[in-house]
């Protein structure tokens, strides 16, 4: 269990580091947050108590979610051990922890004679191809080759399938795409 003093120290360190990484002076950050430079300095140095009314504008100005700013989970085990999960012509491996803002998976597609059914869902998808795949995107039929990537809004009807040989994709989804693709893993109707 993390002690409150450790949380304060981590948050203060993150605030200072984020401000410096973005190249912002105390005055720059003060202008973005409507806080005084001395208030921000006292927060960073531990001379002022951290409160939610101060953290919210700081997080927004530093372009970070409040959850990420306050997350003090240990990252001692940074290695992920993907395990395969098969469904029809697809095998997937989770490459990220399901609790993150984005989801990364590796997907192996086996060739099939069935036409891929296009699906829509909120979100945005990105994938990198090893092999050769067919991306149906609305009324477009696109071939994506080894070393190429595709990125698209998932409100456009879409489906991905392998041609005559197996293909692998490295895929990244945002939160909305995450919900749709996690549902895919637990349903009988595979989607991409």
C-alpha cells in the first residue's frame, strides 16, 4: 500500500517534470491555469498542500489525465507475457494491459473463403501488417502489404481479412475501439 506522503511526492515530481518536458516556465503554466506562479512553485516544492481544485487545471494545462497524474501503481513488472486466444480464423495476443487508455494486440489472420462482414463501432483503429491483408473500408477495397500501416475511423464500415496466406497485424485501439474489440474476444462474431 502506498503512503500518502509517497503519493504527494510522486505527483509533485510528475508536475515539475511534465512542465519542464513541455518547456513551460512557471509563468507559462500560470497563464494556462489561472493560478499564480508562486502557487505552482509551492505545489512542486511541497510547500503547499495538493488539492483537487489545483490539480484539475494543472493536469489539463499539462495535457495529462488526472488518473495518469495520480497513478502510483508500481511498474516493477514491465514485461507482458501475451497468451494466444483463438476465434475462428483469428488468433490474438494482448500486447498491453487492458487497464490502459489504449489497447495493443497482435492478430494472426488465416485465409478464408468467407467474405468478411463489415462492422462499425465508435473509435479509431491503427494496424501494421506483416503479410498481406484486404481492408474493406466502406465501398473501398484496399490491399495493405508487409511493412505498411492503416489508420481509420471505425464509424466507417470496415473488415480485415488475409488473402491466400496467413498474415499478422499489430493493432492499436483507442478507448472506444477497445470496448468493441474486447467484445470481439468474448463473442462468436469476430470483428476488426
